[in-house]
């Protein structure tokens, strides 16, 4: 099925993770704007990420990210409205902006989403993508106005911005927890949006971070370089050749080391040789950095640096997606993001890519040379080439398939994300496949979308080479997410070589329950030790999500339990009458909640974030929010 292309200048990212850091970030003492910081200002660095959901594309506008001080003053941190595809970056955090804001104590953060031009696609039961035309709010009404998501900080945990006073916080808006997809009798999908916004103070930087923008300067003596932030697919050519760039989104310093790999104008480097090659490029050359954010000391360390013609938005057209079929030197790539040489972008279900002996092939995080024969079915790719003539000059005819000619182009094999449940896990196995899973999905698509039979892969017995990765905690039936590279010839061993293995049962979990109508008996127990939920009258949402795995709370023998972690400390909120009441001690929160319910209010929603224990049907939560009505 070939969907009508949606012409966009969209900015790849997903649901919201805000990382606030003030003053001298990563040793970069340059100001983040042309006016510079002063004794009355501090710096706020904001990044975006997502927890996975069941969407092929989830594109909406982020039109505002604002902070409110205790005196009521509001500061906007997003310099330009940014279109976001929430489905694309579930395993990365992308730096969005570095803004200089007035010093002070901030009590609230708000993010506003505009669904008026939303482009949302889901996979139907036959594996085909379908556009969602009906988008409803939690009350079942069409979303016609921008949605504002607001978080009020606990009085003891408010954000303090001051020169040299570092602070950071993470907000996470989870796609799977915030959206419910249903299909009507005709097969048409609709989604109900009930945003889940959670907070964490001093979070661990568990995901790699991506930084994109023109290179401002290189400092070989410091083993560092500085990038002007141009997030997602904001153009990187404006200002080039004029001697300066307007730094609306700020800039960041990047640290490198001997392990950093580089791909510069299609040539691979490592260590100092790569930084030296980067230093020879003209100022404002486009750069994309994949790296790790650390806090002791605070710095951004690069794993991989791509620059020049090796990144999208340059002189070549680019397709990003997964190989679902291969016939000789013709690839079928699905779930494709198509970025044209001028930065215009298309979401297209299917793109044909032609490769050949002259195609330059590489693998992410490696300098090893490969050939076109090494590209397997299932593999996620970034392909550089030229589109067929019918499409190269404009939007083209939607009835004609997109064809990218990469015979003289360049292919980067990127980490593929596979999900499934454990069939066999033997950490002591002497062979190369100690882990076997029942494969459920590859990035955004199920196994049925791929020609795995032709590739010699059995999804029900998908073999994974795990090397030194720890398998000791895995047992039969455990859900797992694996990042890795598909084998060029699975008949010789494993189907996939894993780089990262995530036991989903140990991942952060999001709980959401609705009661329709609002219920005065939503909790069968309220105490300083726990809340016990009564699911009688529960509405559309009554689930826990971990990664792309959903657990139906109605399947338990008893009502699900929410318990505080960290000795009863965390962020606990009651939303009532248009106000948000925050508590840092679970016992105080529980007492206030019980008093309000006893006074005659009813519960219509409960959200929690933490670790879910399937054996006890209990959530150990650091964040809980209860909506009263």
C-alpha cells in the first residue's frame, strides 16, 4: 500500500522529556544567545524524547514550552513552533533548545500541542498503515483547540535558575500511556488522547542524546567542538555564507575521545583523526552527534559524529526506514521518512531503493567497510541517493511509487529495534545464540510486514547473538526490547547481533486508569502505605505500559496497588477545580485525597509512574496524579 505522501518540514522527535541544566553547561562558557547571559539570568537546556507507542507516525505541532516563576511571570523557552513526529525517536533524546531565562524560582512548566494539522498513522490488523482521521479528548470530544499540558512543581522541588546553580528535571509524555487506539466496524481507527505527564528530579541519562546543527568551532586542544542547535529538520543552510548564524536555539559544546567514530563527507575516521578532519570543514557545516549526557561532571560525550554530505538535508535525497523485502539489488523500505535535499520531508509507507556494487555501505558506530550484499531484510537504514525523475522536482504523483537510486550513493545501517518475548535464554550457552525470542515487532512494523521466510528467519524462534550482555534475569515469557543489527546471512547463525538488551519488565512503567462516569469508590483503600484501585466502572484506559508492552490491569485477580517508593517521598498531585495541589510525602497526599473524596468529590483519572511488579500486581511509584471531578 502506497500512502499519499504528506509533504512536511517535520522535526523528528517524540513525547516530551525536558532536561534543565543551568550555567556553564558541559564546560561551555559561551552564552546561548546573541545577547548573552548576565548575573540575572541562567541557562535552560531542553531535550525531547519518547517512550514507545503503537504509531507509525504521530506528527503534531509543539507550539510552546513555557516556565512560570513563583511571582507569576511566564517565560517562553521555545523560540519557534516545532513540528514533531512523536513516533520516530523512542530510543533517543534530542536537544531542542538552550535558552537564557531570568534567574528565579519556577513553580510550573507548560507544554502546548496543536493537533489541527496532525498526521497520525497506525498499523491495522493486516499490517497496513491507516491514517487516523478521528482524534478525541478524554471526554470523547474532537480536539479542536491546542492542548496544554501543565506540571506544577512541589514546593520543595521547584526549579531554581541562577548563574552557576546547576539543576535539571525530566518530564515524560508517553505515547502508549496517553493514547488509546480503537477501530470501528469499517476498520477506521480513532484515538482518544489523555495526556500523561510525569516528572523526575535528577534523572539518570538512560538514553543516548542526539544533537543537530551547524558547527561553530573546533577546539582540538580541548578535544571538543561547539554546535549551534538546529533541532530535528530545521534548515541548516540559513546564515551560511553570510558570516554569522542567528542562534535562536542556542549552542552546546561536545566532548570527544579516542573511541568516538566519525563519518565526514562519506569517509570514516576514529579518534583524533576524525576531530582533525572535522576541523578542516568550513564553519557552519552541518553536524549530527550521537552521544551520552553525564552529570558528574556535566558534559556531553560523543559516540558518533556525522558531518557534511553524511547527514540528511545536504545535496542528496535521503530515505530512513526498514528493509521489508529484497530482490537482488532492489530493496523495499517501509515506515519511511523521506528527506529531500532541500529539507522537505514526506511520510511514505513504502519506498523502493536500488543499490549496486558501487554503493558505499557502513554500519553505525563502526568504521568497518561493508558491501551492498551485507544489507539484510529487517535492517533499519539511512540511504542517500537521488529520487526518480517523476518525484525529484516536487511532490510528484501520489499514485507513482517513490524510487531512490543509491547505486552511486551511500547506506548507513542503523540500530534496529526488535521486541518480543523470551522463548529460551541460556547465559551459559557456548554457541552464538543464547537468546531466542518470539518476535513481535521490528521498529514500527510486525513480522508479517517483512519477507522473513525468504530471508530464512523464523519469527517464532528468532535467534539473537548477545555476546557479553547479561541474560541472567531473563525467564520464559519475559518481554524484551533489543537494539542490534540483522545478520546478512542468518543461515550461518543468529538472526540478529544485539548491542543493547532491555528487560521490559524492569523498565519505567506508566499506569493510567479512567472511570466513566467519575467514581466515588475508585479506591477500595487509601492509606499512608498504599492506594488500592477498584476498577468497577473503569473506562477506556485501565493499563500499564512498559515500552511497547501493555498490561491490562483488569486481568488481575485483585485490584492493582500503588505504593510509594523512596521512603514515601516523590511527587504526588491532586487535580481539582482547575488547580494542581502537589505533595512530596505520600502520606500527606493520601490524607488530602481521602478528605476530598469524603467531602463528595469523585475520581475520574489516576496516573502513576514507577516500577510495576507483576507478581504483586503493584506499582512502586515516584509520581502519582489523581484527577477529581
